[in-house]
């Protein structure tokens, strides 16, 4: 390979160094101009839709680059990598909101803006595959700059390359390749997003026929603020060649800023890709010469779509580079981070994540270079594959980056690591250049057109059988052979021995796919266009089929070429095909199943009710019968805690707060489910513990807080300023919101958990950043004082944190101890006189750390073990005041979100803490910390249900008003399904949150499993709901103005802090198994003395016998209304299957189950689904019994939810025990082992 030194990059007068490399020989033009008969040149996936396997484009894996091409590619990659490592600063560009001019100048010098421009016009004249390779480098280093590059050449002037006249090319290509003139692509308008044919921008031909006069505007134009050449699309009046009628059709134009009348707005404030300039572009009487027409008049839609299709292939290559970066970050972390005594890379759950991320990167890269090399071979039909690649790559990259952040935990949420910037940048790739939702429909409908044309050929052949015997006989033979199972697709000739089994399974999917497509065409005909739920499943099946064949082909090539990564590639291919095969079959089944079709109809009905109501509209029965507070009371300014003085705000009785029940008999609902028992009391009937007075109090609290958020709080401003205004905080103190659950005797509001949750919903709806400030103060900051404080501690500190404007914080996390709280290094040494502890150490990521004056802080102290008499270090909790001296904090952390809150590092330098400030018992700090977190965790569900409500309302408002393709968005089945699922998630989250809070208020002491389940479910549901809301709004959702991108950024931390979801899943399954294990121990003990335990033995024997013969088992029917009986029965069956699975796992693994994290995660997911089903069955039944106005909607949502959750639950339980699945886990573990050993993705590049 050629080596280009640093000195070459710095040569100032050599603008296009790389072009002059001796290896930079222009490609033979004939190769790019190969033409094949279009009818016989259908692409691989087009033929799959037609029911045919034409292997040429996939098998063997394409390899079109000559040795000279590869050498040239290598000579280019080295200086480009050096540029990104030494010149470009992605973090600075993101912070500045632009790429600096010196960086752009360096890229011009490298020829980076004219990569595919022919050399005769000054470009590098690289082919698509070489362009893709450079795209990987861009994606690895800086997606923001990648958008600038792509907007310039992938779409900006691509139309000139594809459709330009010789004169247009001669005039413009040198400018955009070497003249430092930027280009932009102008298609999108406010009223026309995905519906490009309905643009309003207008170009009218002048009377003399020499010009067009252009007027209108375009939005979200990348490079819009700096481009001087635009590819613009506008409506022009054309004469229909068939009818002679005049009508408007889009036409493409090359527009120069120099023509006059072209201006742009200010740069848009976006979620990410801030290194690129995105603006609105205005055209006012722009005079365009007729010779600047791009393509034919009236053919602009075709021109625009072909530009997008042609440039789309490169996104897969770019995203594969991004994934590589994220994987390397994650691998570096797991290779070095120690938690619970082991490196993270040793844990099975981490291995599964790392393996899955790598398999996705491998599949993405394999697709990208299959397509690019087919294009370079002369293929004219690659649009299906390019769309598939774009959808797959953008979603895979999103998943990989998200998982990398999750693996790094709090570190991943900080700007310093770089991953949060990548995630923000990535979000646009599922929206622009064709939203993934539209592209899925494009894949399915375009494919069906191919299939339809094939069926038409057969119909035509049967009309003249004598002339078409060959075609008829071939088709008849194929169908007959397939029917009896002796024919069908055969991939075996193309695959190595190791992959034959997976090849066979893939071939079966291909056959099933063809049969499904044909059956749908026969059933629906042209009306298939309206069945978007079905079309989406068909598209997903097509995506999985294409992903399987490309990795099968690539890894077979690795074996045949004896590449050093062959074994690793084989492992990844097997793992991927195992997963994709199952998904493909499920999607095809769900495209035709009558039960599934009914489910789609149900979702449609839910969405209709939601859109008509303007958002989520279920009855909050717990909070009816509420007082009306007059305006005068709300505006009272002299009353610091006015809500406290409401006549309805009566204190809860101490007996109600301190109700105790026997912990053995008071095991929670889910604890009993793990034990194989159904104890309905905590779920059926749906809890309703609030008295009328409690409900009145809740109302009295709710209204002024709503007014506060409307009149005083500005979450967008707080996010931008990275702090909440002092005035807003002062108003919250006035309202008593910083002491909601503190007893009134200490100055608090004294409300219960359910009331607190209801207020949390309001906070979550309006401002999650401020919610962190409030929660860090009271949910965990001083919660330890409430739970464990002595009377003296409460008397001293609670009034301060309640009315004294003194903030509290919870200080547990350290740099070396994240989830492993027991391994903290912070040390407290008792003084010689025994009156103080001397505290030293640091704490990181402390919410409220910058302004708190009271800290609940945890440190190691030396204690004497009561059993052994030996000294050892154990964690102790302390109440620490900033006023003690020696406690300082660092500057506020730069984070992905929750910027309204202050997060800092805390430094402790010989802090003198009085012994009376020990919180709880010495050495019991770990228990104190966990109970504080457990107690506060339940409220997260309520808060996030409020956030979901906000996001759903945003989405509903948009679909109720936005028109695309002649209809409001709310009328499309794909949109309906999204809205229905979002609403169901909100309903389930809210139902769980208030089931738990009311059980707590009823005196339950055992709610930790349910609280953990609720936190995991709520944080993931809210993330999904907000993400989908952004997708529904499209480009608008990506802009800061809409507010959703801020919510998404804020939401990301909720899956990490107060117990990462990964740890909590293990907590759920392992804690539950402890309950199950104790039950088995009881039985074992009973059998040792059967005479004394006949009742227990007989009861257990009867239960098992009845379940075994199918006449017994869990029965939910007494608790559920008639309309839900079928779903209640299915849920009961899941509960029984769950208990049997838990018991079988305990018998099989015993104590070693702790090491089987893949299994434990499936068990946890099944437990989560069971709890979600029972709470909505209970709540919806209550709605029917009480004849609530929303009963019908609640029934529909419960039915739809249980249908989905039931299927997931059974799948997870099957995957916890199935031998094939266990083998799959081992394969993933092996993949991860290879990747962590190599420091990142380890495959021989397809171009090497």
C-alpha cells in the first residue's frame, strides 16, 4: 500500500493531493456504463418478492475492486483518518454549532468534497465502494461533519452527476469539487415532508421562455446557510403528452445564490448534527435560466427520488463506522471496569450486549458493500436493497450507541465520553432522506409491484398456454415441488459446510416469504396499499431475509479465502441467522394470522379514541371528588406554604404510616408469583386507599402546581442555561414542593405516596430536569432522615430541608463504584476521643451537588464483626453538612440532558462529622442506601407516565393536523399502531405506579420487586414513547422548538440512575428466585417431618397434580369482568408456566443460577410482563364495574396489551430453558470473548 505522510497533507498549494497518487488511476468508464436488460436485471430482493432466487448479486460475495482500486482506497484512508484525528474536533464543532473554516479548508485540500466527481472536472472519481469506505471513516469520527459532506455531494450536486447536461457538468462540477463552493438539496417544505410531490414552491416560465421565476421556501436544508448552488424542486406547469391538459408537476432546477432572491434563515437549533448548518431557504422572484433545468420538465419527482435512492446506499457504510466507534468505547470500558469483584467483560449479560452490537455492525457493513459493489458492477436496480440498508443501518446504529451508553452507565451520559453526542447525531438518520416508516412501505409496496407483475405474466401465459408452455411448466413444477416439500429455494451450493443448516433455514424463510406475498396479493389485491400493519411486517421480513443472505455469503467467503477472522465471522453469522430467522417467521405469521389481524383492528380503534380525545384520556378515579381552589388563594404571596393550610390537608395518622404486617405472610404479589402462589390482595381489586379527604388534598395541591409550570417555569430556557431560575425555585419552596412527604410537624405537606405520585406526574409532564432537582432533594436526598433518622436528627434537619431553603443531596456513587455500591472507597475514621469521624474521599455525579448544604453520604468505616470479633470495613451512612468544612464541589458536569439540574463531583477533605450524625447503625450503610433507593423508586413510574402523556399529546396534535399524501396522518394504519402502542405503554406504566403506591400507603412492607419492575418498565416505555413521538413528527421532532428532543435527552438517564435497568433486572429475578427457593426449602423441611406438615404437603401435592392434568392452576376469573375473561385465562396460564419455569431452573442450576444472566434476564422480562398484565386487568375491570366514561378504551387497551405481553412472556420463558436458545447464548458469549480480546469489531474488511 502507498503511504502518504503528514507532510503531504500539509502541502498548502496541492489541493487534490490524493488524485495525483500513482495508484489513482481512473476507473474504466465502460464499467460504470454497463447496461443490462431491465426486465431480466431485477435485483436480488425484487426477485425474492417474485418468488425467485437469482443469486448473482449476493452469491458469491461481490468483489469488484481490482488490486489497484484497493491500493488507491488504502492510500486515501490513511490521510483521511489522520485528518479526523489531528485536525477535526467533533466535540468542539458540536458545542460551537458549526465546523470551523480551517477544518473545512483541510477537507477541500484532501478532495473530500468531490470524491465521486470525475477527474476531468477536478474530482477524485472514486466508485461507490470506495466512497463507502471513506464514509465509514467519517461515520466513525464525526457524523455532524458527515452530514455537511453528504448534503454537499450525496444529494447536493448528485443530480448534476446523474442528470446534468455536459454544459451543466462543465460549469458546476469544478466549482463543487475544487472551488470551495458548497451545494445543498432543497426538497422539503413545511407542508410537504415525506409527500414530496405535494410541494408548493412554484416556478413560472417567463413570457420570452428564457427563464423561470421561482418563489417559495424550503425547510431543514442541510448546508442551507453556506451553500451557493442548490438543487431545487418546484411545481411547474406542464402539458400532459397524452391528454394535452395543463397540470402542475415538480421540476428540478440548478439554482445559484448569485441569481439573487435566494436568502436563508438563522441556523436551526437541533438535537444533534450541530457541526452542520441547517436553515430555511427562501426564494423570492429568483430568475433561473431555462438551461438550468435539471432533467426533463415535470420529471422532478423522479429526479429527486433517484438522487435519494442513489445516495442512500452510503448511509449503511457510514453507520457501520459509527457502530465501530461505539463498540470500541464499550469494549474499552468492559475490559477495564471492575464491578462486584470482576471485570464487566466476564458477565454473561454484558457479553450478550457486546455480541449483539458486533453482529449488527457486521450485518450492516455486509449489506452496505454488497450494494455498493453491485452498483459498481453496473446494476441498475438496487433501490429495494438501498432502502433496506438505510432502514437497517440507522436502527442498528441507534441500538448499538444506546447499548454502549448503557454499558458505560453514568459515564456514557456525560458529554466528555462522546457517546451522547453520537446518539444525538444518530437520531436524524431514521428521519431524513426518507423516514424509515415511509421506506418500510416503499420496500413492501415496491416489492409487491414486482410480485404483481410476475403474477400478471402468469395470467397472460395461461391465456395462450401453447405459446408459453415453458413458463407454465416451470411455475407448476416449482409449486408442486414446494407443496410436497421436495423443492423450494436451495442455498447450499453457495455456502460452506459450517453454514448449511442456517442456509436451509434461510431458504425456508425465502419460500415462506414468497408464498405470503402471493397470498396477500390474492386476498387484498390493490387494497393491500391500505394494510400498513401488514406491509410493515412484510418489510421487516424482507429486511431480515436480505441481512441473512449477505452475512451467509460474506462469512462463506471468509472461510473460502481462509481469512484469519473466518471462525469469528461464522459465529456471528450463525448467531444472526438464528435470531433473524425467528423474527422473519414471526413477521410473516403476523402478516396473515386472523388473530393478529383482529389485533391490528383493535389498535386502530384505540388510536381513534386517543386522537379524538386529543391524547391519553383515562379516568384518574383515585383523584375524583376534589375541591375547587379560588384564584385568590393561588395568588397569595405572603404564605410560604399555602397548600399546607388547606382545610382539607389533614395529616395522615401515624398508625396508617407505620402499619406493620408479618413479612412472611405479607410477601408481595410478585414475590408470591415467584413462589408459585397467587395472593390477589395487592392487585385485585385495583387498590383505592385514598379517602375523600385525601383526594381533596390532592386536588388542592395539583392546581397551583400546574399554574406554577405554566407561569413560572421554562424548561427550554433551563435546558439552554443549564440551570433552573432562582425565581422558579423560590416559587416551588413557596408551594411546599420540596417537602411533600415530610410530616407537618416538621413543616412539610405530609402527603402519602399516592398523592406524591400524582404530583410527580405533573412534574414529569412539564419538566424532567426540574424533577431531578426535586427528587434528588426529597426522594433520596433527605429520605434517609425520614426513614432512619433519630428524633433529634429529624428535629434538626427536617425543618431546614422543608422550609429553610436548604437543599439536600444523596452522595453514594464513586468513580470506581457505580452499581457496586458496597465497594466504595470513601473512608470515615473515628477520632481518638470517639466524638467524630474524619471523612475523606470523592463522590461523582451528585445531583444537587453544586448547591446542596446537607448530604446523605456513605463511607467505609472500621467495625468489629459481632460473630468473629475481627475488624473489617463496612459502609456507614452519615448526615454531612457543608458547614462542617472540608466539603467542596467541582464545576457542573456537561451532560446529555437533565441540564436544569446541577450535577457535580463532591470532594471530602478531612470533614469532621459528629458521631451523632451517623444515619442508622454503624456498618449498615449499604442497607440504608438500598432502602432509600427502593423507597424512592416507585415514584419514577408516576413521573414518567406524565412524560409519556406529554409526548403522546404532542404526537396526537401533529397527526390530527398534518396532511400527507392527501390524508391526515391519523388516518394511516401505521400511525394508528404507533399511537395505540404508545398509549398502552402509558396506561400500563400509570397502572403499575399507582398499584404500588397505594399498596405502600395501605401498609405493605414488601414492594421492592414491584418498584424495581415499575422503574425498569417505565424508563424503557417512556424512552420508546418519546422516540416514537419524534419519529411521528419527523424533522420537526428533531428540532429543539418542538420540545421532544429535550425530553428524550432527559429521559436517557432514567435507565441508568437509581439502579441501572440491567442491575434491576437481575435484582428482580434473583430476589424472586430467593422467594421461590425459600418456598422449596419449606417443602423440603415439611417432608422431613410429614406428620407435622400434612396440610402443607397435601395442599402442594393437590396444586401440582391439578396443574399437571390441566384441571387446576391459577384462576383470575373471580377478579375480572366478563369482557376480559379470555385474557385473564391466558395471563393465568403464563403465571403457572412462570412458576414451573422458576422451579425447573432452581432444580437444574441451584445456586449457580446467579451466573446465568441471559436466563435471569428472560425470567425478569417474563415477570415484568406478568405484573403489567395483572395490573391492567384489574384496573380495566374496575373501570367497567364503576361504569367510568373511559371503560371502553381501557378494555381495548387491556386486551391489546395482554395479547402482546402474553406472547412475549411465553417466548421469554421458552428462551430461558430451550436447549437451542442456551446454545445461542454460548455462541454470543464466544463472539463477545473474541471482540473484547481484540478491543473492538474483529473482521477482515470486505475490501481487503
